[in-house]
């Protein structure tokens, strides 16, 4: 994966969210706001919440969600050790069917690490 695919992922996500909000009812807008607010620091810090989102997304096998939470974890300073432990939980809960998603998540993490420097 190269940096252009990461940039394209962000652009596609932004464009998709704009499209949703343009056509969203009040209920949909409230749900999207809840999604944003739920991941803010609280009793659990934002990094831990993103790891929880990552595990849930991996078990549900949502590639876009996995990419999003991987990027957010990286931005929030999650360590590779924390990331790997969370992915281990996803593997235990989700079973071997999540292995392809683990591969893609770790590839995304490496892409983020490479683009840092």
C-alpha cells in the first residue's frame, strides 16, 4: 500500500460522509454525531476507544472501518504492541476468518509508519 492509497481512503471517506450528511434526516445526523462523540476521551481514553472500535470492526470484517480505526489509533499514538494485542483479541473473538483483515490492518499500520518519516 502506498501513500496515494491512504490519501484516497481519506478522500473517499470525506466525500462519502458529505454525501450522507447532505441527504441525512435529523435522526441520521444524531447517530453520526453520537459516533463522533463516543470516541472522545472519557473514563476510557480516545486511544483505548479506537482500539475497541478496531476489535469490533475486525470481528465484523468491515475493511473500511478497520482502516479508519487503524489510522486513528496511529494518530493517537497507540504503540505497535498495543495494536497487536488488540488484534490478537479480534483474532480470538472472530476466529481464523479475520486473518485476511489482520494482514490488511498490519499492512496499513506499516504504511502509516513509513509515511511518518
